[in-house]
C-alpha cells in the first residue's frame, strides 16, 4: 500500500495526501476492506492488484539508474 501511495503522490500529491489522511482516520474503526476503500486503494490481496505498481516501480528504478 505504501508503494500505491507513492505512485499516487507522483501523479497528484494533494489527492494522495487526502486519501492517506482519510485512510488513517478510518483505521481501527472499520474493517480492512472498508479502510482501503476509504483511502481509494486497491486490495493488495486480490490477484493482479500489485502488478501495475510493480511495473511503475521497475520503470522508476531503471530511469534512476540511468542518471547515476
């Protein structure tokens, strides 16, 4: 989930922050599935949910390596 917020922040930092705050406010008061919905997150336990973020991380790493 941290990488999903990282990705969101790269695209829209303000929206990512609002989603994060909403997720934190909901924590402890709702079920896990309700909390991730509140934060506009994907369920990391569903098949295929992290493939897109892994692809983005790999691309970012390769670009960063090119700048070294």
